[in-house]
C-alpha cells in the first residue's frame, strides 16, 4: 500500500498467529462494515475493499498488530490553554481526519498539555459512520478515568454544526496555508509513524511530572499479578515479544524474582494464556503510576531457589524438581509453545 490513511496488519504480532487456539476477534467485532476476515486455519487477518478506514480496529487490537500507513495529521494548536479538535467535515483551525482516530494515549498526552475539547457534530458522524459517536464516548470515558487518577482536567465535548465552506481568492489561500504551517502539529505533538508511538510520548510526560506518585493506578496501562502456584518456569518471559517480563536470579541468596515492566507491556495477555500453571494475571487493576513514573519494574512473584535434579541449574523451589529446559524435553505441549 502506498496511499495515505491506509491500514496495515503485522501478522506476526497478531494474537491468533501466536496462539492458534486463542481465536481473538476484537478487530472483526468492532468493524462497522464487516470488512475484516480472519482465516480460521492460519489466523491471518485481511481487510476487504469494504473497509472505510475508520480506524476502530486499530484502537481495539490488544497486540497493536494493526496500524496506519502514512497517517495524515492536520494542524492542532493551543489557544488560551485549550485544544479544540474537529473532524475534517467541519472546516476549522484544528482538526483530525476523524475523531475516532485519536487513541487513548494520544488524547491523554494532549490533555496533559492543555484542556482538550472534542468538537463533534453527531449528524455528520451518523452520515459517515453511525458507530463512531458511541466509540468516541467510550474512549473518552476511559481516558477521563485515567486523567482523574492524575488529578488532570477531563476531556469534554462541544456540540458543533458543520460550517459552510467559503470561496477564497489566491491571496487569501496563500495566507491560509501560511497560517496553517505556523500552526503545525509540531507545536503540540511530535510527528510519529504510528499512533501507538504516542504511548511512548505519554510515558515520557508521566515520568517528568509524576515520578513521585504513590499508590495510584494507571488504568490505560497493564500490570501483572503473580499467583502462589507460580514456579518461575519462564514460559511467560519467553512468550512476551515486548520483553515486559524477566526473571532475576540471586544466586548467593538462593532467590528468584519474576519482574514486570508496565511501560512496555501492551496488555495482550499472551503470557497468562501460555502459562502452564495459570499463575499470572494481566490487568489494568494491577497497574501502578509510580512504576511507570519511575520506569521501575514491579515484583510479580518471588521464590526460593533449589537445583534441577537433571542439569543442576538454579530453579524455584516448588513441586517441580527439574528446570524449564528439562521439562520441555519431556513435555510435548511445551515443545509446541516453543
């Protein structure tokens, strides 16, 4: 694909490609045009010609496998401490191609910069895509819950009517374009290739402003909770493509720790799906603003160590007496995972 505002699918990131039995259909379920097809045998995701590029599948994908190709962005500006965002059907100073294209991380990042006002004309949205209005309200509700934890002013809506375009002469056109260039998006948002990169911008902003926050959840991010039956086998660590999980071994203290980095975890849940003991849970309830602000991994599970009876390396004391590698050699299901 070479055009702007087209949608690509990175198949290897898709949950269905990584765990065939998972059968994730979130992108397909949210598509208002029924334009998404999921191959039941391979799990591959394809978009048909019926796709209107509304972007809802991008927002819903838990593994960030769907993304924009050459996403078009329009000028946004801060005016008297406010950012007003319109869709392209309402010709005003600051607008996005569609308000549904603004993801949770982008909206949160903007809200930390200034008061965000989404100017929406429901009549226009209903003509374009009837599901958009409901979707936008759901996204804003989640973002405002996050902002409330930060004690930041919530995003609000402003009902607008579509403005009639006026004819302008060449001088006025030149003045308009020059003004737009001065009001470029670089004043508010850095240019990024993927909207998911706004997540990194938001994390940087949180680390600058909320590094000392304590005891506060961050519901747009996911945390990990380890259960008592965790054996520190490492299956979750190997399954995480973002390297959000890792095991730290303290040989002298005969102790092992499973740690989780919330800043890189996307909440796809692959680790909990593949865990043989079902001993790890991924959820927003376990998130921590302090961990994100300090870019500090959280302790998921800690266990004392013993030695594998076959190869002798340090392992967690549990009902298992052999290490992960030795177990894998003896277990067909574990061989399939790897």
